[in-house]
C-alpha cells in the first residue's frame, strides 16, 4: 500500500483517538475504501500517484475525518477544530458537563461566550452563577462589569438584589455611589467576619478565572503534545 | 463522477453541507434498501444517483454509518471481499426500514409544500449573483 495512504490513515486515526481495538477496525474500513477508490481511479486512466492523491483528497482532510470519527460523547474530548463533546470538553466550541471553549455550553462552562448552570467568561449566561464581563443569571447570582440576575453584583447591576456603582433597576438595590445606602451597606463588612467574607469572595473571583484558564491551557497542551509526538508536522 | 471531472457549473449547483445535514442518514437508508453494501459502494451509488449534485466528503460517511449502527438502523458484518481483504458490509434492519418509510413520507410532504410555495425548481440554473451581497 502506498506510503501516502498509510500516512493519511495514521493521521486520521491520530485525530480519531479511539481505543486500539476500535481503531484497528475503523482503519481497516477506511483503508479498504481508499484502496478501492485508488484502483477505480487508475482504471479510469489516472496515473497511480494522481489516483492516490485524488482518493485522499476526496476522502476529506485527516483532521476533519479523524475528529468526526471520535466517540459521540467521550470522557475527555479535546480538539483544535470544530465542536468538542464530552464529560470534559475542550475546543473552539465545547459542549459537555465541564466545557472550556471560545463558545462553551455545559453544566460548568468557561469561555469567551459561556452558557451553563455555572458560567465564567467574557459574556456569560447561567442558571445559578454567572461570572464575567457581561453576566446574566436569571435564576441566580451574576457577578460582572455589567450584571443582571436575581442577585447582581457589578459596576452596573440590575435585578432582584443588586449591588453596584450604577443600579438602574432593582427590587432591592444598593448604589455604592449614592451616599447613605452604600455607606450603610459597607458598614456590614466592618465586622471581622464580614471583612473575611468579603476578602474570600474577591479572592475567589480573582483566582477562578486564571485557574480555569490554566486548566484549559494545560489540557490543550497535552493534546498538542500527543499529536506532535506522533507527527510534528501536524502542529502548525 | 469524480470531483476533478466536474464542470464549474456542476460544482456551483452542488448542495451545501447545511442543506444536507440530517438527510444523509435517509439517503444511506435508501441506498441500503436495495441490499447490503459497504462504505465505498454506498458513496459511489449516492453520487451516481445524485448525478454530481451531492458532494460528500467520502470519509465523513463512516461516522454517519457508525452512528446509524449504534441507533440500530443498520447492522454490519465483516466478510471476505473479492480482493481477498476483509470488508465491512452494512444492511438495513427493521428499525431502519421503518425510519426510511417515515423519512421518505416526511420528505415528500416537505417537497410538496416547498414546490407549492416556491414554484417548481428551475433546471439547476447557476446561483443568482447580486452585487455586494452573498446568497
């Protein structure tokens, strides 16, 4: 069998990342396809080299085919293209119980656009806790520069219980710039317990994003290393 | 017909992935209705029947077949092929027959509605080009 076909199949299976036994069967099926396609193209009059090239091209890029051959919902799905789906999903788009991605959807979602029960990122919409630049939590707490939620905390805060520099709308709002209300509210933190609680909340918020970012980068790096180890040319 | 042999006009009139999404399973079921077959032959039959309008990335048919197998629409078996190699054959099972019947009926209904609303399709004319807009 041509080296080009073997190499293509190696790359497909690298991206597919299946168990050895499953991988062998899938590979055999694809190999049969490519061999027969090559033979048919040769019978049509194409030289062998061109036939192999054409068969591979018609089959699709190794990355696209490989990723599409991954399990429907894996324990860990990390990919550099398309949508990752898994218990832990990491990719440009990620859907999972724990999802890290540019667009992330999950029970626990982290990304530029994050949607979930708990969501962290630039624009976040969450059921219970939303932390981000613009955060929305219709049934829970939203923390962000602009936040909307049952409880909203931020520069601009709207919602049931809102605390912020600007509180355009709230059932019970505290505007920290408006003098008495804000000062009275801040007096709650003058006790020792209150101060500890406030510091804990701020630290947790400040730590959460870098830690989550670190976890995501580490998982991604492992995937890059796995691919690079098998074929360094695949890493651009 | 292989992609390299298609004319520019034929390439223009091929179906987009978005249009195909969700319908590939039905197309495969229809091909398997006439008897067991394997991946390459299924793609070939689909391309023949579609007369070059359909452009499937050939490798992407396998995840669809595997998914259909998981959903028990098709069953598979490895058999020795004429070239002496093991080959995986897929065949339609009862759930697949039922799914095909339902999908076929739904597609015919949708097709009838589309035709009534849009009028009958022109004979694969090239896409209209509007300056400054993407269609």
